[in-house]
């Protein structure tokens, strides 16, 4: 798909989340040594690479949520 297009019908509760998730995607890809296409088209990337990025993003988001929950319940 071209950049800016999405098949997802999900709407974000917090619009700024899209920018934060994109930033996280690039950080994780850099940590893994995976180059994200400049044109935004992922069709030529290996499924293994895109899956690794998505998996690491999910782990990091869960970790952040756990830290936030732990902080709320310890007060």
C-alpha cells in the first residue's frame, strides 16, 4: 500500500498515538538492524522482518503498560 493508506478500520482514541507508534516502529527496527523502506511500502520486506518488528513493538507496549499499572497500584 502507498504511504498514508491503511486497510485498518480501527480509529485511534488518541490521534497522537499514530505518531508515537511510528516512532516506536523505527526505533525497534533500528535496534534489530532492519531497514524500513523509505516509501512506506512493506511488500518487499521479508515476513520474518515485519513480524519481528511487530512482535518487539507488542512486547515493549506490554512492558510500558505493566510499568504504568504497577505505578498506579503502588501509590
